[in-house]
């Protein structure tokens, strides 16, 4: 697990993954988000260094979101975000 967040039912926030430290000199090419039941994605974007997703909690429990991030040079990293109530 890369990061842990507390999010209550009905709350909606943006979450960022900064890849500039992990991949100095490389850039983000694509991001594929996997969102479980209990969270709703209302938007996503990325810059050359940061992947962003907007999430709203709609269900209870511990929920894990994953982002498969691919760099311009072909690196691939899966980042997991754990959401607790």
C-alpha cells in the first residue's frame, strides 16, 4: 500500500500521485485507474509528473484504488491508495 486516506461516505476529494521523485527526468504517458465498488470517480487528469483522480465515497469498508502509470520511456508502476472510514 502506497498511501492511506480517510474518507467518509458522501465526501469527495482529489488525490494526486507525484511521479517526479520516482522517475526523475521521465514523464507520465498514460494512467489507468481501477476503482472499486464503494467509490465513484468523477474525474481524472494528469500532467507530465502528476496523476490526479477525483473520488467520492458511496459505500463503507476498506477500499483500494490502483493506478497503473506508464512513463514515456516505458516504465510501469502500480500505485495503490487505501481508503478507510
